[in-house]
């Protein structure tokens, strides 16, 4: 079943219709509004009477807490906000009662409303999703025989695979670029529809998008929202899109590694070149290849395996692959005979702690005794810690560490000398007195293992020769996709891990974790990601089944976020994302799994 699409004037507002007072003259029913009429049979059904009643209801809408509007029930959000804000920025979506929605969403009751432009974090998400759909439509019109598959994020760009025997030529990419700009110039509208699930599955099957059919059949919803740009290709509407293509400018297309990249506008005034990341890119491609070998390239495939009883083998194979990679890293460290210092770095919730413990086991198998050194003990006193722009101590900058003392002691340790390493008291914000420092000395078969966010930064260990170091970068580089055109954010995987761990073991609510996440991400952008290509080995901690396990915990904890909290917008998005997965019971997760660091029950002590 489809819902008709509303028509709007040139400024994006619905034509104004005078609102009549709510009256019911004796002996007569009011006329049904034109947009809701069906063939008149001489009598009114119960549903028609309800529609008449709803059409006459007037509700209050408060926009940004400032202006107040009285509108009929069913009025689309765009009829209230228009297409541009007061500063001329395109309005791409809105926050309605603390939920991110598209402008086509109707108002059904008293509401709080806030426009979302392309300068906000939510607006950037809508822009990227919308311009990606413009790309898919343009590619379909230029090269209908070729299918695209969205890949990983590369800075401010997405990689797309060109599923064909030949790489996309420069001429074809230029033609797609031109067609995208024509669609934008036309201000072609995104058409949102509600369909019966069987009708949607038939539509996607006709278009050759069988991964969408698989996912919809495992969700078991009776209806689904679908969006298109006027034919050719349709997409399930899992998240809001812009009202139309107009204003989606600032993108670039370019060839990359047998496919191409879609680059988005740079939020900074200065346009930077795309940083080539061949080593990280190879890990992405290897992970996707393994997923496809396992038969779990997308969420629909994974859900089918869960329902059909195949998830146990997926868990075993995924964990075996992790163990094989960790053993390979240990072998490479031992092969570099001069290496005495293993440096492990990675973003938040990448699983650094469990990885370090599993690597230590594999080093022992190779006859090497690992000795851990904590960078936390090398913090300078809190009153000497650099401050961020808000005037608060910034513990994530490398200057928050006593680099001089660290390098001096590393040199002495690697020479076999006995040193006393500091201890830091986080309650007082100072080091403990020297008489309480720990003695440490390395034996001939000992390997110093250092874990921390600055492990790949050369400044951390500037005094140590390169041949004595082995640097490892780890992160959860998710390569499972929702479908061919909708990706899963790697950062979402880590955020869900952190929400579960913080709530179970650190006393932080999901609301607090979500609130702090932008600061965590900002620190990663400055102190971790710029150095990832300098690693000797990149280890991917992502597990293809982890979202289905985390769902059991995360949905429960996300429900604790109050609906009026600023964190609720993100919590609501994550809830909708998790609803795509068939759950997997935590009992399936091995005790040595990196996932156990976040859900508990690990064989390791933390």
C-alpha cells in the first residue's frame, strides 16, 4: 500500500488552506478534505469519520523554543520550516520531539521542532546519505548494467566498489558527475513511500537488490518506508534523507583502487587532499573478503544464518581468524630480533586491553616474556596538564605525559638497567612519592609491551631506535553492510561496545557515554588516526557477529536515556540500527573473545 505524496509550493511550504472552526452542523457531516477523499458512496465509514475529525484538529508546534505555530494535524514538517533557514542554509531534516526525522514527516500532535541544516552533525549525516543516493541514481542512469556497493569511510569520503569486470573509466565517472549535478540543478525530490512488505520485496527483487529482500524478510515488519529519486532505483528508508536534491553541492568524484570515492564538503575552510591509506584500505578489503567467504557480507545474510542455526560456526571461524592474526603478529615481533618494545595504539573501545593479553600469550608461546608498562603512570601532575579550548585539563594530548622521563627510563630498561617507574594517583592528580615507585628490569628474553593512544606517535619514543620497536594499530573496522548502498559506521560499533562496558562495569549511563562520545572522537581525530599508516601491523578487532550480541545489552541500556535528554537523538538512532539484527545470545561468545572485554565473562582479568 502506498501513501500519496504531498505537493508543495516553490518555497517548500504546503498551500495554505483556511482552517475552519470545529463545528458539526445539526444533521450533517462536514465534507471530507480533498486530499483524503475516496469514492463517495452516500455513507461514511468509521475510518472516514475519524479522518474528518483528525483533519479538523489544530495542534501547537514550538519551533526552536521561539516561534509558535498552530497547524492542522497531518501537516508535514516542511510546510512549517520551509527549505532554508534564516541564514540561507539548506534545511535537510528536523528534530521533532527529540527525534531526527525527514521534512516529509507529518505532525500528529503538540510538538517541539528544530530545523537541521548542513552545518550540524545530524545534518552532515543526512547530507552524506542523500548525496550517496543521488550518486546511485545517476550511476543507474549512466551505466544501468553496473552495480555499486558502498565501502568504508576514507576521511571525508566514501569508497564505492564498481561491481563489473572493468574499472570505471574517467569518462564514465565524469558522466556520472555531470548527471549528479543535473539532478541537483533540477532539485529532484526524494519521494518517500510506505509499502506493504511483500510489495517492497517484489520491487527490490525486480531491481536486483536481493540483499534488501533478505533483510526485510528477516525483520518481519508488515510495512516498510522506501525512498527514491523518481524511478530506476529504490532504497529502504532506515534514516532520514533530504527533501530534494537541490542544495546537495560540494561533492567530488574520483577513481580509487579499482572503484571510486565520493568526497563530501570539507567542514574546514581549507580543502585538504584525500590521504592515501593503503595499509588501512587493505585491512578493509581483506575483512570484506573474509565476510563474503563466510557468506555474511550484509545484515540480511547474517540474519538468515542466525535463524537457520548457522551462527555457531560463524562465531568459531571469526574467533579463529582473530587468533591466527594475533599469532602472526607475535611471530613477526620475534622475527625482528632487535625488537624489544611492542607499542599498541588504537581508538576507544577497539579492544586494546584484551588484545594485549592475547598477544602476550602468543609471545610466551614463542619463548618471549612480555612485561607491561602503563603510560598512565607517566602523566604530569594535573596542575601542569595542558588545557583544551574550554579551559579543562586535556589528558589526551601527548604533552600530558612526561616524555622526558619516559624516554630516559625506556633507554635504561632496554639496556638492561634497573629503574623505578613512577605511579600516578588519579585521586590527587599527582605522582606518588618516589619511595613508592615500582622497580623494573628486563631480562634477555623480556619484551616491553606499552599500550596507549599515542603508541604510534614517534614523539612518544623518540629516543628509541626504530629497529627496537614494533608498532601495532588496532581498531574495529566494520565491513558488514546493511545493504549495497547503506553502510555501518565503524564508530557506531565502538560506541555500542563502550555503552555496554560503561554501563556494566564503570557506572556510566548510556546517556553519559553518548554525551562524551564527540569529545572522544575529537581526540581520536587528532592523536590516533593521523598515525595509523605508520604501524608495522594493523589488526582489525571487528567481529561480524558482535552487533547481534551487543543488541541484547545495548537496547536495554539505551531505553534508560530520557526522551528529553540531548543524548536521546543518538540513542534513538542506535535503537533503530540495532533493530535490524537478529539477536545472538552472549553464551555463544568464547571467554577469550575481545567482545568479552565489553560484555563481561572474560577469561582474562582487567
